C-alpha cells in the first residue's frame, strides 16, 4: 500500500475526503502520502465537523503565517498573538473554500478583544481572497464585506456552493447575484422576521441551480411558542418558491424545513410549497419538514397528473397517504421512502392498499421503506407479500402507526413474523415496529429468531420499550439471540 504511486493514492484519498480522521492518519505514513493528502484536506479545510476549530492553534498559526512582516509587527504591537513559524506547504494555494464563521472562530484564538479581532479579520480576509486561486464553496454567515474585495469578482465567479442567512443586507446578495451566476447549490438559513428580497435576486440570476435547501431558524424568537408574534413574520416564501419554479429543469435536490407549531399546524397556509412541488418534476431528492399539505381538490388533481420519474430519495415528516402515493406512482428509481407520519383522508383500507400496490408495481429498487400498519385483510396480505417478493433490495422496513380500531396487535405480530421469514429477502436487516399497533408474544419472537438463523443479523427498533420491559423474559430472549448472532441491535 505504501508503494502505490501518487495517482492511485490520490484516487483512494478522494474517496476518504469526508473522513478527517482517516485523512489525518494518512499524513503520518510518509512524505508521498502527506504530499498527496494535503491538497485534499485543504481544498475545504473547514468542513470537518469533528474538529473544534476555536481551539485549533495549529490552524491559527498556519493562517497568520501568511501575513506580511509589516502586518505581523503591527498586530503584535496591539497584543495579538502572531505565529512566526515557517510552513512546510503552501496550504492556502490548495484552498477552494471560505467559511466565515469557522475562520472567525479560529481568529478568536489571537485575542479576546473585539477590536483586535476586527483588525485580524480585515487582514486575513484580504489575503485569503487574494491567495485562494478560486472559491468554489462560500459560507458567508458572519462577515459579508468579503464580496466587495477588489479580487472578489475573479475569485467568486466560479462559486459552486453558497451557504448564507437572511440577516445579510440585501445589497450583498445583489452583489453576489451579479458576480456568481453558476452556483449549483444554495443553502439559506432563514433567521430574519423580515423578508429578504436579496435572496430572490440571487436565486433568479442562477443558470444551473441543482441543489436548494431552505431552513427556518427562529430560535432567537421562540423560547415559548405562546409568546412568538406570528404577525411580525413577513412572508419570505411565496416569491422565493415562485422563482424556484424557473429552475425546474436543473433542480434535482429540494430540501425544505419550515417553522411551525404542531399544535396550531392547521392555521398555516403553506400552499406555496405544494404548488412549487408540482413544477419540480426532475427531482432526485425531496426532503420536506413542514405542516401537512392541505387537502385541496385542485392540488390533488394536478398531483395525479405529475410524474416524478427520477426520484431516488423522499423524506417527509407528515403527508397524506393519497398524496405520497401520487408522488411515487412513477418513481421507478426510488431507493428511500422515509415518512414519519402518514395522514388519512381516504378510508384506511383503500388508502393503505393503494399505497402498497404502488410500491409493488413501481418501486422495486426500494431499500428503505416506511409503511403504515395496514388492516389484517386478505387483499392487504396478498399485496404485502408481493411487495416483499418484488423488492429484493429492501434493507430497512419501518412500520408507522395506523389510524384504525386497535385490538389486533398480537395477531399482527404473529402474521408479520411468519411472512417475513417466508418472503423477505436476506438483504432485510432493519425492522421498525410501532408501539400498540404491533406486539409479539414471547413464543412468537422465539420462533421468529430461531427461523432467522442463517441470515444476516437483524436490528429491531421499537418505538416504545414499555411492553418489552414488563418482565425480564423478553430481555433474556434478546440477550440470548444477540450472543448467537441472530440480533445485531435492539432498542427494547
């Protein structure tokens, strides 16, 4: 391994670029490994969340080493700690990323004085924008003046990914919109009660937007829901989501987290999200945390006509089962369907049966599936067993609470254990069980584990552990089959 040439090593290390622990260990092998890893680590050195940047004196030393001698002397006289070490590599020549918040954390090592930190920021951001050959990734949650640096246009016009918040003065967004028009990924943290129209221009000017993420973050204003003044929140959404429709041809990742109170979710009108979704038919990844989509006849009729052929991942907190069935009806490449809560407008019998049937007919590549606990009826048995036979890639099966009369939980547990043994692929290794809707007698579980022997170990997740702690018999059973390698994990 240590004799591999640089090209091969580079390809291997590229695959490890998200794992700082492995890359840092590679630095210590020999000089060739070190020379190969350094450009990968320093392409975006602020991305490694396991690092406590505000305590990384080594990074502070590297950054301040680039300051000119005159500037070092000036700052030292102000009481700011400055490194005098020489560098083994020209680290910043590899850098393609600026993360304002993290760099500010590193700068804080130099002095506790706010004024001194301001002086450091001025100097460091000035040479950073000059030294980095081109900026591909920019997180500008903090100091925004960087976009008005004389070198900003040359360095930022090739920007690929931007993270920002809505507290930024709209003028900086206007400036960015004119400099950067090839941004492929935009993450917007909405932490402003006032609508920021600069974000609209930024999105409007992009020519190849593929990734869009919007996160409402009003924690500063929401210590108590009862005292949050919703009337002060301007509507930043309608114009934003109308503009996003113009990027329907290129947008493939759509991730939305909207702020709302579950206790008052029926008071929200977030139809702008519903109708925007109708236009975004080239999506591969759809993640939504919002109030449940309203049951509007016009929207439902249009949703029936929409085709999402490229969807691979769907993650939605709560959605009507009829609506999600419409979304997946032509999603032949769907691999993950994660629904936290299914809502029912149709009766549970038809809604759950149509859902299972749609999975069977269209989503046979599915690997992770959320499914409601369905009624114990023959038609449902037939379709669910057909699902297990057709979906041979299924790795995780997670049942969700259902809305029908209780009383069949043990019967459902007995049915489920038998059908999984008989029909499930050996790829299935994770099973999630909701409390009350599905229960297992001790005898049923022991029979299930005995017949599971010879397959990959299974992980079982129960939403509530009370039932399984009623006596030690269940825990003893779980411990026994853990030792025998039948169970990998269990949260009971």
